[in-house]
């Protein structure tokens, strides 16, 4: 295995007295795609925001080494400005809100190129047209003059991808890039992000809530619950044979075509104030024991994946 | 991560309401001052050391201190007593006119918000016409028609406030009207009047009540301005605006005559606007940033 | 859609329903020129009592307009919409019977509940309005409704703002059930929720349907949800139903190329991501002349671009219909 591009260790984030992220560790090899999955409030988006230096009003602890940058946590604004948009970039869920409605997509794209790559005006314009073409926008030269609201949701997301990839970043965050889009457009955008990151040799971290999509799009997966990593590993290992009760629960609740019966447990994610001391999932876990309530299980390797559970499922 | 907020609203809200006075020390102080004024107004005959209209030639323009704590005016009337009694009129006019103005604004605003076609057009032009003039000038105009006296001042000030209230109510009605729960109610074939009464009205009245607390200070200021101009309440009623006007001629050698009632007025206005802002920030969902 | 029954009229019957909205031509600031937007065009749909029908389509397919026509909120521009043998608009205008019989659950459940009313007051309003029970019976009835949707009876005292997304949907369902309806119309009632909450709600709807014998019209974009909850499916594209039939038959072997593309675009565990459908839904302001899907269809031939196919019964399959000149053979997919 080559040296990981990104290595996150014990990332912990407090908002007031609430521990939003609790010792999250993960790593990412160059060219790899990783899925962060979990229910709402699991901290998926917070991780990507913390790694992009976009959290405010929170205390962040832990370490995150990115390539030759020893630690992303605690980086100053100058350090971030050298990374953000150039080596790290992001595709947001709501492209319509992320694009500035006052400028044409062409000028927004060209501005990024001029500022971050130092291209002169003419070249930036030419490169912007190329980029729009590469993300599958027909008649790119004319579309350069369009304002974001004149484009459909799918087109806006394509522009977002073009902007995110404008400077050949090494790592792309895609925060629910398709959940606001129709299914047929969703497939187009996921395909586009995968093709483009592959072509650039970039790594990609997807924040997703759809396990089936994660299994299709990503090499590896990290399952989060209330800010703790429950299980992580290769998608074809973790999702094919989930051993952590939470991953199993999530998978059992996915309704696919032809699903005959669902058997979801009652209840939902408790509020952050009412989480158990030990494993945060203990209050909903069908296999919880006294130990689970008392102490937090460490993330250890077993059955070909990393898992934090005192009483995992046995092999099927 | 926006969804996390929905899970923890209940405890957050109760915690928030409990220590509002702790978190807003200025608000707490302003509340105490405003309540002090209200108490003064309510118990004026017991608190005031003298009769507010008792004149005395022996003690004309006595400086503060001594027998008259805040001095006396050119007729030898005790300024402290007059200020205490004056708070009655100030608060009475403030509350009543805001209440009346809000009631008028509510009716006009709801009608304008729910009507369509030419009715809406006419109502909106009426509201616009009221809004074009500042409330003081409008109040002067109404006084010119109605004549002087406490009741007339209340009506004039109330009329001058109908415009802003109506405008706000209409905006709220338009916003509430388009909400899904109103459509859901009409889908259940609930009669229109019931929908208005049960769903639209409560959602409009609450922000209106908040707005009323903010506007009381404006009403008091307008009424004081009217009496300062000599067209509000008639002398010898102990009214602050009137007192300031009377002391105007003696400012160089008896500054307390205008200064003391001016101070009382300023203090009340500042206190009321802090209270109003606090109430608005606390209860107006549009300004609440954390939810 | 399947069993022809002469004695009981169908719950809903739409015959060649067309809905055209007159809108200002976009992009022209001061123009008064209006153009027709065909939100629905030639929609034929029959919903029998006790059926469960999923309306599936992407945004702009006309699902919401169809829903408004079914509920009598919008009269169709052309064609006829019947509710139990009477025109829907007339049925709605006649009194509260239609509203009692046909209940609705909105996608934005939180927005559909008055934020200044407690959950109990919201349910009581429906009970009183439809005169379901006397005032003394109300508390018991409310508790019963809440338990039926899986909420504790104490929830009646709280406000919707204190509830989670899943709980708010349950309250919305409880309100819909308060009038003892026979038809439940749900617009994306389980979308935008966590999977475990979604699964709970799906089971709840399934249970309620079985217990109360509800006719269910369920709008969704999720084929998995459609197949779990509904026996029949109607797939819409650009204001038109392109394929109908029994859900599982349609989804295992779609006849319309769009149905197949939709089926393939749905995420599936470990399946490779299929070649996505090219292009986007064209604007309903300038519709293509022939088949509306021809521009994105990989199998389109010349006649597809010339003639607009109507929804026709498929001779090979029972109870299925598709609007395609060259339907996919049902065997080899």
C-alpha cells in the first residue's frame, strides 16, 4: 500500500459541551474514493467541513496529515488559502446556493482559474470553456454567459464539479452531491465525478446517505453514528457482510426494488445530550451488553475491516 | 448537519426562556425601570409628595433639593409630583393609542392581505397614503380635526400608527396565507372564515403583539411632542411635553423646569425601546438565528 | 387498473386529462405574451377501490399537477376527472364528504401543520370538522390515533416544532386518518428521511393500508418505495403516463425505454453504475413533435420523432400499458 494521501487521527470536535465528532480516524490512499455514511446528525458533513477548515465556533482536536502538510487541524488562514480550492476542493449539495447568482458561470469559473492558477484573462477563459466541455455541458461557449439560475439543477451541479476540479485538486469532497437531483441526473453526476477524479488522479470523499450508491461509487466506506466511527473498510467487505450491528441496521432498512419485508427497530437517533457514555449506539443496539454502555469499544481490525464493537455480529 | 437541530429543540427552548434576564442584563434593568414607571403611574396619589396642580407663590422656581426634591416651576408647582402624575398620562396615551392603532392595523392589514382585485388595491393605497407622512405630522393633522384633550390625543396618535401596523400585518398575512397548513385546511373543506380565524389570525397576532411593545415608546414620544407644540393635552394637566414647553423660556436660569421632565421622558423611552427590542429578539422567529 | 368491475365505480378515473398553465414567456421582462405550459397531456388513469398506485416520475413530470387534479384543487383544462362516478370538482364543491373520504399527506409535513397548535389541537380540529366523535370522546380518540401511528399519547400536548422529522410525518398521517378516509393520497411522504425512519414509516403505511382497507395513491421518485408499498405503478414523463401496470412486472421487465432507464438509474448494491440516460427533461414549453422521450432515447427510430405514441395496452402482458411505438420485448430484459 502506498503512503496515504490523507491520514486523520482522533479528530474530535466540540460545539459547546457537545462532542459532535468523537475520535474519528480514517485514511485515504491516492486515487481512492471513500464514502462517509450515516444518518443525519452522524457528523458526516462536519468531518468534510473540518478537513476543509470550514467550521466556525467549534473546538477541534486531533491530527490530519495531508500529503506534505503535517497537520490540517489548526492551520492558519494563510495556510488554508494555499490549500483550499487548489489542492482540496468541494462539491456542495445545493449547487444553486453555492454558485453566486450575480455572476455568469463563465466568470465564476475564470475567476477561480485566474486567482488560484494565475492564468491570464484570455487563457483562463479558454480553459474555462474546456472545463465546461469536459463536464459534459454542450455548447459550452454559449453557456459561459449563462447565470446560474438559467441552468437546471443538473447543469448547476456540473458547473460546480467543473469549478471544483479547475485547479486539479488532489482531494475532492463531494457533500451529498446528488441528493437534490432526479435519479437519472444523479447517475450522470456521480458518473461524472468518478470519471473526472479518475482522469485527474484525484482522491474523492463522498458524503452519502444512500448505502447502495456508496457500494456502487466508492472503494471504501466509513460508517458513522453520532460522531463515532462504527465500522470502516472496503465497500465490498463491509457492505456485503456487515458485522457491526449499526451497519447491519442501516443496510436492513434500505428498500430496494423487490424488497419484501423491512424490519426496522423502533426509535431514532437520540439527541446529543442523551447519548450513552460508552458506545454511542448502545441505546439502539439489539446486541448491547453492559460493557457497551460503560466503555467505548476501540476501533480494531477484525474480519478484514476496522470495527468498533464489543459484541459484533458473527459471520453469516 | 442541519437536521441535528430538530432533535434538541425542547430542552434548548426551556433553558433559553429561564435565564433571559441573566443573559440580557440591559433588558432586565430596562424592565425594572419600565415597571417602576408603571408603579408610579398606578400609585401616583400615594407616591407624589404634593398635589401636582397646587400652585404656590412662595416657592416659585425653587431649585432642586430642599422641600421640593426636583424643584418647582414658574407657578410653584412641585416638579417631582408633576412628573409622577405625568407618567400616568404618558403611559395611558402610549398604551391606549398603540392598542387602538394595532387593532385598526390588524383589521385593515388582514383585509388587505386577504382581499384581491380592486378591494386590495384601494386598501393598499389607503395604507400607502398613511405611510407617506411621518406619524408626528399625521397626528398634528388629526388633532387639527379632532381638537385637544387626552382622548383626542389617543385617537390621533392611534390613527397615525395604523399605517405601519397595517403594512406589517398584511405582509404577515401574505406570508402565512401561502403556507402549506392553510392549503391543508382548505383541502379538508374547512370554511374560509374558520381558516382565517383559527390558522391565519393566531399566526399574525403574535408578531403584532411583539411589534406593539416596540411601538409604545414611539407613541409616547409623539404624544409628548404634540403637547410640547401646545396642541396636545391642555394645561394645567401634568404632562411631560407640556412641562418641557413651559420651562423653555426659563432654561437659562431654571434649567430643571424643562430638564427634569425631559430626563424622565428620555429614561422611559430608552427603557421601553430596550424592552421592546429584547422581546422582539427573544420571540420573533424571523430574528432568531439559532433555530 | 387491472380488474374491470362494472358494479363499483372506480375511485378515480381520469380520461384524457390535459392541464395547460398560461405563463409569461420566460426571459422577457415586460412582455405580456403568454404561452401554454402543458403540465399534463392525455392522462388516462383508473384507480379501483382498494388499489395502491405509485405515481413515479422525475421533477417536471407532472406528478404534482396530477395530484392537484385528483384532489379537485385544479380543474383540468381538457378531459374529465371523476371521483366515484362524479366529476372531482363537483364532488369537492358539494360538501365535506369528499374531503372526509380523500385525505392527503404532504411531503413537507412540518409546513402542513399549524406551528401554533399543539398536536392534540391539530387532530381535534379534523375530528370536530368531520364530526367524527363527540367532545368527550375526543381525548380518547386522539390517543388512539397517535398510538395507531406509533406515537405516545403524551405527544398530543406538544407542538410540532419539538418533534423530529419522522415524528412530524407520523402526526401528518394521524391527521389524515382522523376522518376515517377511504383514500389516502401521499406526496413523497417518506422522502428526505433517514433510512431507519423511512423503513418505519413504510411499514406503518403498509399496516394502515391493510387494517383500514385504504386506497393508496403514493407519489414518489424512489422505485424501491414504490415496489414496497404499491401493487400498481404509473410512470410519468413530461406530463404523460408512459407506462402502467403491476409494479413488480413493470420494474422487472419495463416495456418503455424511459421506465428501463429509471429502473437502471436506481442505486443497487454492488451493481456497476450503468450508463446514465443522456440529456435532461426538455422544457415543457417547447415539446418535441413526436415521442417526448425520443430526444433522450437510445432506441429512438425515425417514426418516434414523427408520431406521438398514445398509452396502449401491451398485448403480451396482462394489465400493462405503455406509450411507445417500439416497446421493449418483455422477455429479454
